[in-house]
C-alpha cells in the first residue's frame, strides 16, 4: 500500500487567521491516484516541532507533503528545519537560484534568494518543489501549492484508484450502528463510514459510504447497504 502524510506548517493556521484549503485538495488528488492518506498534522513555525514531526511522518509513510514556511521572511524556517531532519547543511540550490534569476531579473534581492535554499542533495522538481528523501516541500498559498502538487503527482508511485459508493438513508445513525458494524466485520477489505446529514437545520438521516479499489465488491456492498436501510425503515414504521 502506498501511503502519504500531509504536514501543514504555519502559525497563521493555528491562530485561525488563515483557513487551510490545501489538505482537501491534496486528499482528493491522492485518492484519485490510489495513494492512501494516512494522517495530517498542523503545527506552528517552530523548528523543534517541524523536525520531530517530519521524522515521525517520514519514517512511517511512503510520502510526506509539507505546505508553508518556505518564503523569504524571518519565520520561513521549513527548509532549514527539514535539512536538519536528514543531517544535511542548508545550501543555495544552484538550479533554483537560476530559476529565480530568470523570473525576478533585477528585482531579485537577498530575501528572494532565500527561496532557493534547501538541504544539500535535495532534488529540484518543476514549480520549485524540493524533494528530500521521501519529503516534498511546497508553498502554503493554495493556488501555488496546487500548481506545485500537480507538477510532482506524475512522479509518484500510483495504485488503483480508491472508489466509493453511497446510500442516503432517512434513519438515525444510532438506529443502524449495530447492523453496520456487523456488515463491516464481514467485509474487512471494504471501508464503510456513516455520516449524518441535516436538512432545514435538523438532522434527518445518515449517508452510508463504502470505499474500495474493487468496483465489483463495491457494487455488492451498495446492494447490501440498500437492503439494510430498507429493512430498518420497515421495522421503524411498524
């Protein structure tokens, strides 16, 4: 199984000043390419926390994607912190510097040059994405991050897409919980989730969602979910 973790870095995210839009985008694109997103962390611009978290996520996932903290201001410390994770010095990547020179021309000052800094030995991908081992370092600005992520997506190992089916049920989640648990136990290779929904401000029912790479199994599970819901509604209406 190909797994991934996302690390969102930035004081502004934790203060509520900035709303994260990157996780949802990355998660959807990973699912479409059969990569299982195992976990996500959101941490401040603190070197020790970045180092500890990247070490942990890198050790237990195929890929780690970080967003934020790679600009030219005093609190952009992601690149330096990740370099320390792998025991590498922070250098000015010559190819990255060349790209910045071409883009900024005479407006390339010392602050902007810091965007070319990365761990020694880091791989430079298109759109200025740096890769150190299995860690990909990207910007936090959503539009820029999306462009960066799309540029590296074709380079990643892919698996069969994870597909899903859903059944909308006008029954309460607690009324169907035991039956869902039994069904899940009988098909452990298909993930089943239940998500309450509301209409006109009131909880009206639950959306049952099954996920798997096997379309045939999913079709069979959908039929089982529909039958389960129909039976529950019959019992409830007696």
